[in-house]
C-alpha cells in the first residue's frame, strides 16, 4: 500500500494527457495535506564540544590575527522554522505545545480505558472460573 501511494504521488502528468488520473490527484492531495500538518523545526546541532573547540582555537589565534566579526551564539532553545512551513517559530512552538497537551490528555484517557478493560477482563475470567468450578462439582458429585 505504501509503495503504491509513493508511486502514485511521485508520478507526473503524461505529456499526451493534460489531466492527471484521479488516483494521482488524490495521492498528491493527501501528500500536500500531510506536509501541511507537519510541524518541522530545526533545533540546531546542540553539540557543545564543537563550540568549545572553536573557542579554544580562536583564543590561541586571536593574539596573532585581528579579531574577526563575532559569530552569533545560539542557545540550544533557539527555534528556526524551515522553509517547508509558512509559520514562524513561535507559532510552530505554540502548535507543538498544544499537540503535546492533547497527546497527554489522550494518553491519560487511554490508560484509564485500559484499566477499565483490565477490570472487565478479570471479572469475566472470575465468572468463567466460577462457572467451571460449579460444572466440575456437578459432574464429580
């Protein structure tokens, strides 16, 4: 199914037919919808070792060479939006936070639902065991 979707999504219009087949249109529409719902963030490398090595090298070279323009220091929490989305980083972060809250609520509900299901299964097993014991007593007595 996935292979078929990707093949339909990546197919181009045939040169003789100005209209795309309906399956191709649908696959491309689904792909656009999936990409529109994605929240793509570039969180940066976050590798502090590279920054420390660069600072050590810059300190030793600074005595012989004139200082160049300072490079901006980026905090690990600085957000950059990729060009894939039209939203700015704060809007993406807000959406991400709202989705996280919705996920947390859903997980709590699913856990409660799973507990309720477990209790129902245990009750059904106990009823079945009692019925089997009753049948066993009738048969052997």
